[in-house]
C-alpha cells in the first residue's frame, strides 16, 4: 500500500516538475532551474514507475533488483541531505516532507529486501 502512495506521489510531482518547471518553487525543497526541474521530474517519473510496478507485482522476491536500486535511491538522497543541509529551505514544510518521504523510501526498501529473503 505504501508503495502505491509513494508511486502516486512521485508520478504527480514528477509530471508537475517536468511539464511546469516554474512550479518547482512550490514543490521542491531547493532551488531548481527550469532544466533541472525537468530533469528531476523525469527522474521522479522513472522511480515512480518502478514503485507502481512493484505495487502491481505485489511480490518483493520478484522485484529484488529494483529494491536494491530503491534502497540506493533512499540512502543517497539522505546522504546528500546530510552533506548539503544548507541547500534546503528548512523553514518550508516541503523540506520536511521530502525528508520524511526519503525515510519511508528507505524503510520500504529495507522491509522489501528483508521480506524477499524469507521467500
């Protein structure tokens, strides 16, 4: 269920960033140029498609390779946040939402990998 929510969230934000770059000021926790907004949007769409596919499969053992990538995605995003914390606009709710979202990505990927080993 949480993968479906993550997928919907990433697809919605990704499409908005890709098709309407000026909206990045509202949806993204750091400054993006129009080109980087479109790049981040395309990247989010790709990850959102994986999360949607994972939801569809509903079997962590069938998507194990994707879960490893999802784990790397969450970990590297959190490492980046730790390395460049001043880049985020922490006074805005979107920064905290981004942090929370990345923690859930990390949790889902770890849970999925642990579950795939038991099957």
